[in-house]
């Protein structure tokens, strides 16, 4: 039995901006609620308030059933945290405290093995047993075997940094889902998981009877798992009581209702203002009207004091206009192409207008293939060529542009680069505005969120006049609305698209599927294939 | 008057193991088997309530410390 009840929460950022205002919602026992909202809307802040990491300026959070939290950074831990320490940090507070006491007593015994130190150690061990520590260790053994295939004793001193991002996520999820906490807060639990890993997560969340509040941008995961959707937008939050399939319609209806209520309030307000003005004139000529004039003034004051209903949240203005242009019929021809050491030779022909999704597990060589087509230096044998009037535009995973990190967006647009002419500040700001990036125009690229960096890269593609889009995981960091906007833009793009993706929802919008198999073979499939095994290579 | 019959601590494996190990060291000759047995049983009584799995180590450590103090 567990629930989370958020009532009237208000949170102000250090710079004085109100991020959350009067946020109220409840996630009841056994519910699996998705927390959605655009990048920077305050989802992670709200999770941190619920978990007690942040104190709100107003309002309250009530919860029962023990709280397990998986934070966003899990998957990218690169410090010297061990598996043991990681599991302890995910355990309930009583277990954590008992463990810390045992460790402190062990240290004290190393310093001086006298009678008080030994009795303190015995007491600490007794307390460890009382809080269920030995049972927790049995659970940890199950967890490490399930996530890593190794017993707890065999990996407890291993550094977390030596595990892949997916293994770190899997370890945390196994621990929380098998643990005693009845309420789980999961911040992007699917990041770093490949498609089989995401499917595993979906099954486990569907089976689980725990109360779960999770943040995710993966529409497939949202559609399969969420039984309600909490939306953070416009500084507030509201709950759609249905699944994700019915969510877009519910959101549109809500926005229309809010706009209608606001319109009615404005109309009534104008009517009262007009009445007050009329009566003011009449009161000048007729003392009898003075009392009615004052009564009307009071009525208007009360109406204004009650305030208008909240306005509809501003739409996320992301208008991507990928234009492209007509090219030769044959856009790409590859003959017996082989990326050295990555895959077996294959032939490929891509025609004008094709939408080709490149699928396969990590390490299969998909990104190298895209980089080769983008004109970068990638070792290969066999031949490949682009057709007439084909101009490739490359969207790389965000970490692939170290040279952009310390430059502002306006600066990057102003100077241009080979193949993309620079634009003046006015046009740069206008373009940034269409992508919802105008406030970040003078910020450094490194300071943008992952979603903002991704949007900026699409913007550069728009300006480059590319007729062949080469996209490497373009939706990875995009919030749901931005991903939909990108899909719309690609739908209207006059040209050819080749995209590497693990996003099942996004992949279904393509019409050809090129699969990089685990055994090095490259083949075309009539449907998306997501269960290719991970490529094993000797390193 | 009521007499509470406590389990004999000498039945405990942790006691037997600790006595055997301490007698095999110098405490068998320096303190004698009776003293070692008494010190170990006392330690076991005082550590009652500790996790069973940890008892052998805890009992032996405490008894060794006390024997070492008394002998030296």
C-alpha cells in the first residue's frame, strides 16, 4: 500500500522565476503514472521535491509505503562508487543507517580492537539483523545475478563505472522493483536501455503492484505502461486519468476548455467595466444612481479580486521547416560496402523520397555507416556514391561536437560553416524562436539541455539546405512534443531520410528498415526489427 | 522462587570453536583450559542477541582480547 499526494506545491528558482505554482495531484495505490512535460518544465525538480531532496516554498507532499528513487544520473556514473555502495544507497533509510553504523564500528575496531569497540561492533551487527539487513543482502544477490549474471559477493567491490549505462540502469531497477519500497520514483528509467531492455522494463512495470511515478520521453513505453499521465506545463500540473493513447486528445480538449473559460471571464470583465463607466456618467446627472454606481464598483472590484481562471499554457513553439529539394532518382548506391571489422559486405540502393530506418543493437556499426555517408573518414572497403544534387546533412549524437561546446547559438549561426552560410543576428533569432530556443540564443551550447541541443542540430540541418538527412538517434533527448514536431517536419521534407534509431515509435514512421545484425550481416526487413542480439567483439 | 533454565552456552558451536582455537594457541598453557572455557562462556553470554552467523567471530575476538589482557 503506497501513495503520493502533492498539494499546492510552489517552487522558485534561485534567479527568482517561479518554476512550479500550486501543483497538486495524487498517485494512488498501485497506479503507474507518467510524468510528462517539455524539456525544462520542472519534472525532475518535482521528483526531487517528492523525494525530499528539495524543499518547496509552499505546499506539502504526503506519501506512505516507503520511497525508492532512481535518479536521472544513473547510467552515467563515472566516479569510484562500488556496486555495494550503489545498492546501499538505493536501500530504505533504516538499512542505510544500519550499514553505515556497521562500517563505522569496523573502522573503529581497526583503530583499536578493545572491548568497547568490539561490543559496539556486535551491537551494530545486531541492529543490521534487526532492520532486515541479512534479508536485504539475499535480495542484492538475486539482483546482481539478474542484472549482471554474477553473485553479490563476486561483484560488490566492482566499480560502477566499469558497468555500461544499461547495466547500471538494470541494476537499479532490479533493486527497486524487488525491494520493499511501495512507492517508486523513476527519472528516465529507460535511458541507456536497448530495445530488449526497454521491453523487459515495460513487462516489469506492468506486472508490478507498486505505486510508480516515472519520467520518460519514450512514447512506446508511455503507451504500454502508463495508466494515467501527470503533465507539468505552464508552471502547474494536471492529471489525465486515461492511458497515453487518449492523452493528446485530452490535452487538446483541456487547452480549449481553459481558453474558453478565460474568454468568458474576459467578456464578463469587459461587461462590468462598461457598466461601471455608464453608471459613473449617470451618477453625475442623477444622485439616485450614485448608490447603484458604488454597488457596481464593489461588484467589479470583487470580480477582479477573485482573478481570472488560469490561461491555457503557451504552446511549445517548435516549428521545424526542413525543406530539402529534388535530387536525382538514385540518391545512394553502395556496392559490396564493408566497414572494416564491423560488418559483412552489403549492397544498398536508396531512392529519392525514401525513409530508411537503420536498426540493430549497439556496436553493430550503424553510426559509423552514417558518418561515412556524411563524408567523414571511416575505414571501409567496397564502393558507395551519392546521386545528383544530393547534399547530405548530418545530425550527430550531441557529444560528437566538442568544437561547439564553448560557443553561443547566435555565434554558431552567425559564422556558419562549410556548406552552411552564416546568417545575421536578426534572422538567427527569428529561426531560434521557431525552435523555442530564442531565450538560449546567447547561451553556450554546452549549457543547453539534451533536448535543446537536439533541436538546435535540427535547426542547423534546416539552414544547410540538405537534401539527404542522415540522423543519428535524433529523438533520444527530445521531449514528446518536440519528437512529434520532428516527425511532422520529416513528413513534409522534400528529400530522403536515413536515420539510426532505437525509438520504436519513431521507427514506425519509416517505410524501409535496414537491419545491422549481431553476426555482422546487413539486411533489409519488411518490418522494424528490434531484437537483434548485442554484438560481441573482443576488445 | 522461580528458576529460569538458560540453554547451556557450552552447547553452542561458537563456544566450542572458540575454545578449541584458543586452547591451540598459547592461552591453553598460559591460562589453562578451565579459565579459557569460562572466559569464552562469559563472552558468549554477553553477546547474546548478536546475529547467529556472526557469533563465532564475535565470541572469539572478545574472549581473545580478555585472555590477552589478563595474561599480559
